[in-house]
C-alpha cells in the first residue's frame, strides 16, 4: 500500500509558491541590460557601456539620485511602441514565473516625451503588453501614470492633458523620482484634477523623504496607497493614522537595501510594519537594477527577518486587498490564495 506524507512548506517555499499581486513596479526599471543592448541595436543607438556586463557593474548606487541617473540613461533606448511592449512583456514573463497573478505597472511618460517620444507611443505599447499578459499568461494588469516630482507641476498638468485621450488605458496616477526637496504638496492642484477625473491616487513618500511627506500625501493628495512609506515608523501618530485608515504601503525591500535606505536587510522595518497592524506589501520597484523580482524580494526578506508562514500569507493577502481590482476579481484572487495555502 502506498502512503503519502504531507510536508508543510517553509515560509520561504510558501512565499514562492502562492499567488500574489505586485503594486510597486516601475516598468522602465525592469529593463535588463540584455534588452537594453538589444533595443539599442534594433534602434541604431550607441550606449556608453562596452557590454552588458559593464552596464551591470555600473549598478552600484549610493542613494536614489545615483540610481535615477543611470535609470534614465537606460530608458533612452525606448523609442517605439514595440520597444515598450517588449519591455513589459519581458517583465510579465518573470512575473508569471514568480506566481504574480495581478500587476499594477508604474510608467513615466515624461522620461520619454523629453526625448520626443509621444505619450500615445508609450501607453499603447504598454497597454498591448497588458492585454497579451491577460490573454496568454492569465495575469491581470493595469497602468498607473507617474509624474516626475523633480519637474514642475505645470509640466505634470501638460503630461496629464497629453495622456487624457488614452484615459481608458490607465487607472491612476502616481508621483515618483527624486523625493527629497520635492514634497507631495508641490503637486496638490494636479492631483485634485486627477481625482475629479476619477483616477486612483498613489504617491511615493517616506522612502528618503521624512514622515511629513507621508502626511502630505495623505492629506494634500488624498492618496489611496503610499509607495514605500518605510519611514512612517518614525512618527507614532502617523503609524496610528495609517492603521486607522488601513492605507496600504507598497514596500520594496531589495530597493531599500540597494539604495542604502537600510544598511542590512536584517534591519528592514517590514516585520515592524506588519506587527504595527499596517497593510504592508512586498514589491520589486526597479528589479533590473535592485537585484530581484518578486520572489527574490520575498525570499530574502523572509530569511533576513525570520518571517513566519502567517507573515507571508498576510503579505500576499495585503497585496490583493491593496490592489485596484474589482470586488469580484479580489474575491477570486483571495480564494486562489486560500486554495494555495491549504495545500502548502
């Protein structure tokens, strides 16, 4: 008679196996050196690096700005709809391998319009990849247009107007790029206009910027999610407010390590955020530059902080709770998670 033994997965194994949503992914930050060189060749462009390996060696960042400098250089190879499609499709293939079943992709149109690429080219290329991901991979995906905070609010308004003919292809707006010195309140008027248009609202705050920036994002921009938010723990009143509002935090552990927000992953605040009752989630941010996609972020964080199975399940459940999916889709995703956990 054959008998089978049921083995319970470790937290690390569980994190890799269960379905999850990714809510903080800059699609331009998923552009791997191999694809950068391939697109440069396709588009007849030369790069200031001799090889893919030389480009990877340049990924030694000391802060957010040192990363952004090379990030914008990498994006320069994106010129045509097919380029944006291929970049997003490469991400979706990696997401599928990591059991990501829903993704909300940030994109930075101003990075491209500054080079003469139209907003239409950017959005249509990305949207076609999202449609393909749903059809071929079963991954639901949405686009969130981000304003570059080191630029002016007037430029953000112009970007919004240029994107509105394609309103049905993006669900929300965000705020990213250089945080320090560019508080959320700088963009109060354009976000008010976005709310009038029915767009979902998110914003980067509390990565390198102070807890005061998180307060501004909540109260001035009326954000529904805080991207990063790891410095919220410095302000107990803010932690209480985030818990009361159940405002999700889209946390990016390997990004925080790579950009020196924390010096060691063992010092990362993720466990403290969860223990404080906050709706924290795991995300990869700019995975081509920061050393890992979703499962790498989960695996290394679980190991560094000795997270439990319950922590892992909470993080996955939080990702679905925090997503901008329909109620029916959320119920479907939660049920899939429950089934996966029951057999793990």
